[in-house]
């Protein structure tokens, strides 16, 4: 019997793509040979017209896998959304084009991380179709390098298991260098559904963002992560408006990650073969 694939899905993230119009994204996704789109709507950087994006994506055969929204207490997400933009966002989600709605975590304060998540889920769930999954999104700037943070992450995962929501992690920005990557990821799995990454432009980098990303990739590979990795393409400043450069960067990153996970896949298949009983 064939061993199931251990590789995650790979999507194109719009985080940081402020110079690319939303209607160009499906074509870039096709060029990069990725498996869908990860929309960073909370950044408000795409001049989004959801009806046009949905039409272009459907015509190109591109799925919108995830949508990241600002916390529900922000002005455009209270109730069913204030103004036309909020209504369009929810129309896109309600049309069934989105697999997962990621709600970026609010500041927890006295409620604690799990308590704040419960408030966010309660506000969002009535507005999202039952078939659409909800995830609480943890931002890179909220990740702390201390023991209390790890305890809070474990509590959040248990709460997610109890109330049936997922978790998403954005590592594309600057992360506290003391953040314990391996320990944190182990506490978030198996509820961790989406990890947003910006691969290092210099693989030899040993500090800062690049080091955190490298450790995250190694841990996800070792733990056989099978969710979705949303790739934020790394391009030079003057290439951020040029779709071919973005597509090439995304494809290169995805190819490198697929190769890493394929190595684990082959190792597992070899060990499975060695453990089979000798029937001769």
C-alpha cells in the first residue's frame, strides 16, 4: 500500500504585495505553480474588489484557500461589516470560495490568549458558512521568547480542540529572537493549519528573521506538517510590481520546501519497507 504524502499544500500569500492588484494574483499563482491564494485582507493593501478577484480566480482555476481578517472589533468587521468594503469581504466568504477564515488575534489582556480567542470566534462564527473553517491567527510581532508565552500557546491549542477551530501562524515578519520555535510549534500542533513564511533570500543567514524561518522549516519538516504553507515571495524592492519576478520567487521557495518534505517522505517509505515482514 502506498504511503500517504507527507507534504503540505503551498499557497501564494499577498502579505507585503502592496504593489500588485488583486486581479493579477490568480495569474501569478498559476505562473508560480502554487495551489491557491492566501489573502491578507487585514493589511488593506490590495485595493481589493472581491467580486473581480473571485471571477478572475474562478476563470484561472485558482482557489482562494485562506483569508486573513483584522480582529472583529476593528471598524470594518463589526456586525456584518461597516461600509461597502466589509460587505464585499463577507460576500466573498459566503460565496464558498474560501476554505479558511483566519481572524488575527486581538490583544488578550486579562482574558488571556484563549479567552480572547473565544470572543473572536463568537463574533465571527455566525457570519461564516458552516463549511468554512475558522482559525485564530498569531502574528509574528506577538510571539514572545518566554515560558509564559509557551504555556499560553498550549492553552490556546487545547481550547481550539475543545471548540473546534484551527490555528494559523504568521512568521513572515520580525520575530523575537528568543522565541522558542521548536517548543512553540509542538504546542500548536495538530491544530496548526496554516504557517505563513518568507523564505530567506540568503540561506546562509544565521540570525534574525532568516534564522527563525530556517528553524521553523526544519521543525515543520521533522514533525511532518501536512497543513498549508503560505509563501510570501522575497523579491527586490524594484521587483515588487512585476508579476514574473514574484511568481519566480514563490516557485523557487515552494520547490525548495517540496524538496525538504520529499526527503522526509522517502525516508519514511524506506523505513516502512525495512519493517515489512520477510514473506519469502
